[in-house]
C-alpha cells in the first residue's frame, strides 16, 4: 500500500491520499463461459480525503 500526505498551508487544507492494491479470485456458478472456472482480478483503489483541520490518530 502506498500512503502519501500533502499539506497546503497557504489555503489551510490537509489532504491524504491512499493507493492500496489487492488481488481477489472467484468463480461464477452455472455461467456458460470461461469465467465459471476459478479466476482472479487485480484491483487498484484510490481514495483522497481533504480537511481544513488536522487530527492525529494514534496507531
């Protein structure tokens, strides 16, 4: 997972972006095509959250 933070003090905005990647697999029962067999997908998800207030979270 990639975690990046960006602070923009001129406008008082804090921004946090997270770019996780993961793999998953599944089958489609009773599907007539090749996807009925076990197969997988690779996923990339990006979330971007912004706030005018900064709050620390204890790990």
